[in-house]
C-alpha cells in the first residue's frame, strides 16, 4: 500500500477519475481537494479516520464531483458541512463507515445513492 498520495498526482488538475482503493491511507489527503475537475473519487477500503475532521472542509472545492466512494473506512464518523457545496454529487458510498446520523443534505433527493 502507498499510504500517501504520490506528488505527481497532486499536479494533475485535469484528472477526472481517481481511485485509491486499498492504498493504506489513514487520512483523507487534503491535496486531493486541489483536483478541481474530479468527477469520481474512490477512497474505499482504507483506514481513513480518527482525529476530529477526517474529511477536510476543502472537499467543498470539488464542485464537479459526481461520485464519491468512502466505503469501508470505519474511522469516518461524520461528513463535513462543506460537502453540501458539491451540487453535482449524485452518489456517495458510505458502507462500512461509522456514521451515526446523515446530514439533512444527504437525505435530500439530490443524493441518489448512499
């Protein structure tokens, strides 16, 4: 497992799809929030979590994001309010996370899958 995001990826601002499934990540890499053209981000099957804010508020910069998969990251206990800025988000995978209560914006018709 990588354990972190390779620096080369951080400069790929035209990237539309990124899968870091089973990469040994222990935190949501905040530098991914600079990949503003992402449509699909897969961070499933890692160990993201612990700490106060496992998902950084900068995620709100990913305005074109449509699909976000965070499945099987048991340390994720909450979603930041900044995620409600993701107006194109239609699918979010949270199976295997420790979220007790979904924010109201997730329960709206905007999010089709969760």
